[in-house]
C-alpha cells in the first residue's frame, strides 16, 4: 500500500526492526537522560556490549544508582556528570568537563527530554521544554563536536519524536509570549527545532567522518509527562501507558543506530526506531532551519564551524 508522504510514519511504523550485535568495547558513548525510560535502556544495552558509558544527568542519587547498575552489568565505571538542562550554564560546564576528561568520544546520544502541559520559563528566559529538548542538546553537540571530529568515524543521534509533527515552532515567539501555550505544540516546537538543526549539522559535517541522525524511539512506557500533576499522571497511568510498549525496544533501536556497520556513513536522516522515515514537511523547511540554527547558536553562545 502506498501512503501519502504525510502518513509515511504509518508505513515506517509497520516495518520489522533491525538489530545489531556489534560489540562496543573501547567505545566511549555519551548519553543524556540515562536515568529513566529510553535513555536508561540504551545505557544498559550499550554497557552490556562493553561501551564506556558517560552520562549527563540532573540527580546525584539517580546517578549513583545508575553507576551501581552499570558496574554490576559490565564491571566498568560509568561517569555521570551533573546538570539540570533548564540551566544552560550547568549544561555547558558538564559538557566541557566531558571533553576535558575524554580524548575520544565515539557516540553522542542526546536523549534527555520532557513534555509540559503548562508554559514555564527558565531563569535565563527560555521556555523550559525548548531549553531542555533542543537548546541543551544543541549546546552539548556544539561542545563535544571537536572531540568527535578527532575521534571520527563517530555518530551523533538525536532522540527526537513523531511529536515533531505537532509543530508549534514560531521564530518570533519561541517563548510563547504571543500565544496560549499548548503542551503538544510546545513539545512539537522543540522537536522541530532539533530536527531542523540535524539537517544543518549534517551539511556542516560533510567530510568530517561524523554522522548525525534523528530518531523516534517508539511509543514506550517511561516517566515522560509525570511532572504534570496528579490528573495527568492518572490519565497517563491508566489510559496511555497500557497501550505503550517496553522502552527495551528503544534501547535496541538506539543500539542499532549507534553500533551497526549498516549505519556507517549514514547521516542527515530521520528514523522511526530503526527504519528511515520522511519527517513532517514543516521540519524540512531549510530556510527556516537555517534561521533556527543561527538562533540556537546565539541562545547557546556557540559557533559551530567544523575544522576539517
Ligand atoms: N516515551 C515515549 O513514548 C517517547 C516517544 C517519543 C519521543 N520520546 C523522547 O525520548 C526521550 C526520553 O524520554 P523518555 O520517554 O524516556 O522519558 P523519561 O522516562 O521521563 O526520561 C527522560 C530523561 O530525561 C531527563 N531529564 C528530564 N528533564 C531534565 C532536565 N531538566 N535536566 C536533565 N535531565 C532531564 C530525565 O531525568 P530524571 O530521571 O532526573 O527525571 C530522564 O533521565 C525524550 O527526548 C522524549 O522526547 C519518548
């Protein structure tokens, strides 16, 4: 059956998944948001395959628990750097500490993310979801990039979402001053911005040996949205969660994208788990993408200019 472009996610969502059993010994993998859901399963999968796990997480207690689990699984020490992604200064410090500690970085998985039903601003004045889901991942990528270029071939994977289809991105209103905040659109704005910057980075990284792709990790059980109060939690627990799959499938998919030789040199794509998919048309607006790339550099005080 031929689906129209807008419904390509239905086609991609039905395809069988691909798996990798490629070992990851000696590979340094940085993954954000590894304390829960998608990121947790991915970190465990990578650790089981011998990778060195480096994370940026916001909770010291959760970091200690994660380190203990990874030590038990792999006998290796995971390295957890602490940062709350609503504070870009903390994110910058953590990312700079990572590049100071590691000569090589083989894989970066920007996974940390959230969904909010209400508009909140960070102390710097960014809308929280836009800051955590997009600006923080942009900043980490910018800071880790020189090391990843030196470590090439290396891979960047942005954990995006089919939720980018909700859009909501307006260049003249990133903080939702001019509109009533809608959670799904706020989430869609952040994921659209991230996706647009993937295409820009893909072009900039030509010839460097660093690939960048985005992926939707499936509709899976996780803690996402549980920050939105009792009513949302009850709705999520009893209505949404029973329909969702285990985040183990997300961990396997990210493992495939991070490790499979089939992914050598593949870049600038959007995957539904492990299958390539056409993203929403608005996210392929390259003119707007160039503007959001510039704005993201300004807001994170970065200048991405890969030296080949
Ligand atoms: N679950 C799905 O069905 C689904 C579908 C599409 C896309 N996604 C994407 O998958 C990614 C992972 O989400 P998930 O479903 O696994 O949700 P999750 O279980 O809530 O995990 C989110 C992770 O991000 C971290 N995080 C959230 N806010 C943060 C902040 N301010 N500073 C630092 N870390 C923060 C969380 O840390 P704590 O443990 O400290 O809270 C946690 O480790 C997100 O990018 C999400 O948009 C998920």
